[in-house]
């Protein structure tokens, strides 16, 4: 029995998280009084600052990770920046809009077709994908190889049996898969792909095409033809018996080891059984993982959502588990002339859209096998608009539903290029964590050091399909920018004692650290001060500071030593993973030197120097010991406009890292053996150090009231380069 193949065509797109900062200590003498603060921002009754009192600082931290939309390997983290480009292709570009038309096949309904947009192909093109470097094998009746759509494209033609003829059908199919666009009037799904062309006329010519596809390394083979017979053992023997049939079948199996085999289903919508080539894996299940059957269907959209669809060809039927849909109504090249085109429809022209999509994915994911590419395309198909009769598990825990009518649903390149089933960061010690949020956050002394320097490196994450995506490594690090609540700044004015001899009565520098929360108790005895930091709230910080004032003539010098255990972070670095923590031990020295200039004027110089050692269990981060420092210079004048008033000008460099680094173990690539990790060293010194320029003024209005104000301009605020902030606070204070 001889079966003759038939054509498969028809006649015609700042996260904010709240954190709790530490208490404000009472650095100076405490007075037993109540103070009422009025400001232009808010009004609040506040208790006096007494030893051990805790003040909460409501702040927000801006988190920024995955800093670009389209990343290497074409993983798209955020489609929003590409929506404009994709929309322009879809609505304005004539190579696209030529595919948008309404039609009917003899009786209602009228179908609104737009093959490229219905497969979301414009998103792949907007992301820069063309199928470059890939070869698509097309087995068909004949091709006009001189057509404009193939200009400049590498075409591999048969060298053995099965000479090609010239035919409209093959010319149209090839243009839909890979029309070059630069010379013609349309664009194929994979315009940058090369073509290997073969004939379907005999078993020998089909075998020759398969062998040539293997030799050229074709990633996909398109077959827009088939036999109008059911998938039965008897029909299998009729096609594949004898030497020629056996050789052809063996060549299919060999090609399917490293390529995706795509077959168009029958165009007979009345069929109740799938045709044999679309359903061949029913007879040989070893073919299933590299096989795709394609139906011709037209979707109906509401916005970006498919609400229904009409199948024009046969349904998926027995091939449903490896079947998908595409809109096979196209404007395509014909063989009547090098610049000739025609409207046509059929499953013949749905199949090459899927074949072109495989070429796009092969360019996007060069490490994936053909089997993995095919699974990715099916698992991302839009199946949201119908009831599923079965499921295929494409990865552990990741199932995709199908039906006998639509199979897995419509081609969706936008979804195929996005993470499927979540995204995960491999860990060097095994396992993974979700990659949709950073693993560490850095503020304070470290500033932007980690996030900026990690951006120089790439890492690989995987999705639920096991596909790898290259990302800038600073996805691991959230950059925290501290923004204080106005009440905190107002509360800071409570410590100002305008009658003290301190150079800067508004200064609030801790003798321990600026970035450790807790409650601080201060005890003065003659020239000695002892400060204790004890845990409060969720903090596990505690420390001890001892300082002594040393007389040096007219000037006053206070020197101190301190020790601190930081339990909820390390010099501004915290883990965002619930199973990992980092802490540290500090030792430091402080100084505060007041130098009189005149009877009513003083210079002040203060600062600190510290060393810290990290402790904790961060899996992929190893931090070294660090050193840090701060320095402040102030100039104070009394009695400028009124007896007892005080003006203080200041410039300061708050605490920042001077030396130290973090070693990050990054997943950098995927191979057959799993994930490859590299270790990179990241210096912890901020790119731009914070500098505070301040002016403060205090005016005693009476023995019971003061007017106080303070303005601070912070350059590189939070030790983040280019992040500037101005804070102004005005208050009227009463004592009673």
C-alpha cells in the first residue's frame, strides 16, 4: 500500500519595606521636665529624654534589584520597558500589520486573524531575538529560493536524492518560519534563522532531508504535510515498511534526538482521530519528548487575554499531550515571482510559526536541549480559556493542562521568554532560594558598595523548567536608603541644652555606633562617663562604652573606648533570608575635642574609629573583618543676635567602611553537570561617602522656653553615591 502525502493548507509591559531603627540615646544631662514640641510638620506630646528611654525611628528602605528589563540570554525580568517597542511593531510596522485581516471560509463567523500578534511574537523581536545562528529544516514540495524573503539567507539545498521543485506551498511555509524582512514585504517568526530545505515526495527524499538536517545541526524541522490516515499499526507498516520506509523512520528517530519535529495536523475539521504523522508518538512513545503537533485556530482576545478560540483545522485529538495552536491565516510569499505574496490559511502555516518560535528560543537559551526547548514552548502556551482534560508534568511540580481540542493552547512567545513556574537562585551548598527578592540588604556604613560592585558580575538563576537565565549579580543585594520620619528629627532637638559648654549642643553622635538599635543608659561620675547599650524590641545588640574627659588647658578633650555586639546585622548588612543571620563584634575608640577661639566661639573636632569581626551563617557570602571611621568638625558661636543664643555650623563624615570586603559565591553558568559557581571579591568601601553640611540655631526665649532649628544637607546620603537629602526641623520648646 502506498500513501501519498498531502499539503497541510487550505484553498484560500520603588518597593518600600518598613524597618525599625534603634533608640535615640540621651547623650547629655537629663532634666526632669515635660517638653511640648510644635512644628510646621506635626505636633506631638513627647516625654523628656531620660536614661534608658527608647525612641523609635520609622524609616523606609527603597529596594532595587533586577535593574534592567532585558537581560543577557534574553530573560525578560520586566516587560514594561518593552511594551512601547512591541506595540509599535504590532500597530505601526507594515511588516506586521500586513498580517492583520478579517476573513471567512464560506460561512460565518468572520475571523479576525493576526498571526504574529496572536503568538506574541512582537515581544521576542522587541527583545532583540531573530533566531540568529539557528537552522530551521523545512520538508515540503518545493521552494522559490530566489524570493525576496530569502535574500542573503543561508539556504542548504539537497545534495543527494530528492531534488527540489518550485512550489507556492513550500515558499509560503518557509517565509512564515523565517522571512528575512529586510528585502520583502513581511517578516517571519525567526527572520535571522537559516534554512535547510528538503522534499517530502518520497521516503528516500524525506530520509535525505532528515540526514541533511542532522548534518547542518538544525534545531527544528517543519513538516506542513501529512497522510490522511489514522495512527494505527497497519497504517504504520504501510508507510514505514520496506528498506526505504525503515530508513526514513530511523532517520526521523535520529533527527529527533537533537531537534524538535513539528507536524501540521490535518485540515479536515470533521476528523475524529488524529492523522498518523501528528500522532506518531502514539505508535512510538520514544518520539514524544521531541514532537509537536500544530493545529490552526483563531483566538478571540479581550485586551491581552484570550477569551475563546475557534479551531479551523482538525482538533488535536490523540496528539493533545504534545499539541498546540497557532493562527494559520497569513500573508505569505508565493512562487509566482520574487516579490509576490498572497493571503492563505491552513495548519500548514500555523506549524512554521511554532518552528520559528523554537529557533527564537534556541537563540535565547543556547544551553537548552531541543527537548527542553520544546517543553518550554508547550508549558508556556496560553491554555487559560478552556477546561483541561489532562496534564503534562514538564518539571517536578510544574504541570500544564491540555484538551483534545486545543492541546496545550496558543503559542505565547512572551510567556516562553519569562520565568515559568517561578525563578530560583542555586546555592553553592545545594538547593535554591526564590530569586524574586534580594538575599541581603545593605545600608549605613556599607552604603552602595555591594549593589554597585555586584552589578559588574553576572549570575545564573533557574526557573521551574530548569532553564538558566543570566542576570546582573546585584539582584542579590537590595540597596537600602534610610528616610527618617519627621518626628524623629523633632525628637532630636530635645537633647539640645543651650546652657551647656558643649561646642555643638545639637550633635547626637553615639559613643557606640550609629547603626545599632537598642536602649542606651549613660552614667556620669566626675570626668568619667559609662554608657550601656541593652537590647530592645527585636534587636539583639548590646555594648559598653567608657570615656574620660582630659583637661588640656582651655580646651576639653574626651577620649573613649567601646565594645559592641551587633546581633541583627553587620555594619549595615542584613540577611533577608529567614534561615540565615549575620552579626558582628566591634571594638572602637572615640574622641571629642572642644577648642575655644574666643570667649564666645569654639571649634569642635570629634570622631571615631572601629574594627568589627563578622559572625553568622550566610551560605554564599563570606565577609572579612572591616574597619570604619567618622569625623565631625563644628564651629559654635554664642550671643550673636541675643544673649544666650547659639549658632553652630558643621561638616561631618558619618561612619563609613574604610577597609574590608565580602566574598560572594555566585552561580555563573549551567551545564549538563548542574551549576558552576565562582567566587568574587567585593570591597565594602562605599562608592560615595556621606558628607553632612549643617546649621543649627537655638534661642532661649525665657527660662522655660527655647526656639530651636536645624537644617542638614546630606551629600551621598546613606553613603549612596548621588543620593542627596535635605532635612529641616523647627521647634518651639516649653519646660514646665
